[in-house]
C-alpha cells in the first residue's frame, strides 16, 4: 500500500484525468472546488454546457451556465457531498446545454480530499440515462415519453396515473424517487424549456409560443418562465439574440 501511495504521489493527476476522460465516449466529467466553481472538465461536458472547449469551463459556476432552478439543485447536491464527505450516486436529473432542450442524465458525485483527508471539492461524471440503463419496461419512463409527446395539450395528473395503472399517490412517489421532482413540476419545466428554445430559434410571437408550449394562461407562462430563467420571455429573447450578434 505504501508503494502504491508513493507511486501516485509522483503522478500529475490533472493530466492523467484529462487524458482518460477525453477518450471515454458518452461520459462527461468535472471537478469543482468548495464554492462549486468548475476547475476542470472534459470537452464533452463543456460542449453540453454550451461552451466551445474544456478551457472555457475554468472558474464557471452552475449559475453561469444553467437555469437557476437547476443550478440551485446542483449546488444543493454539491453541499451535501461536501458536508457528509460521502458520494451521491445515481442522481437522475435534467442536464441541458445552455439553450437546448434537456435530456435525462445520471450523475455520480464524489468528495475530493487533500493529503490530510479534508474534503476540498467534488468530482463527478455524467452519462445519458437512456444509454446506460434499460428502462424500456419502466412505466414511469413510458409516461415521460407520453408527456414529451403531448406537452402542448392539457395534461391531468390523475389521468396520467390512470394511464399506467397507479394511484395518484403512487405516481407521485415513483416519479419523485426516479427524478427527484413531481410530475407537475416536470411538465412545467419541460414546457418552459421548449418555449425557451422557440424564443431563440423563431420569430413566433411570445403569446403563440406560450400556447404552443402548453400554457393557456399568458400570465402563468410569464410566472413560470421567470421562476426558471429569472427574467421575462421578452428580455430573454432580446438578450440571447444580442449575445449571438
């Protein structure tokens, strides 16, 4: 054991980690300090974050990259790892690029310790949930596919539960266990993210985008959009268009 420790003490882990993770297809990795600032990551992680390359990750925080509600969740998970000194495994969560629709990903987070054993940061890997797990017979994922195909229509939670033969309480519990959110929250966030994509990539009036995304009350759309992006749809569209010019 002492020989192993002595050998590793002479290795530059930064170079080793980067080389390994740059050549593992479908795997994103990151390292953060105690303030959840990104110290390093691989190219695939950077590109999923809407950045050009791994060098652009350095010093970025989740708040710089993701919608506020996602960044808050990521930070809460980071703090749990830092507090407990234990890994958080198999976190199923939405992980979008900066302006794209999200997909379900599975994240593993681990504490990083200094030579004295103090937790000084975290590292993690992120993989596509659909690629690494066979959930073809999982009724919850069957339901998610239904939601993604019918997001623009009125969706009733009791009807969703009935569709897969569960009570509403069972559905809520299963959904929470799998995605750490409720069906209603998932539907709202999906609709908002779809709307955000259309705000950027079309000239469709905002009111029409709201309706096409499943919001039949314009004020409700504004409220939910602001809760996620911390700005209004109009300001979001103008700001993003300006940033592209």
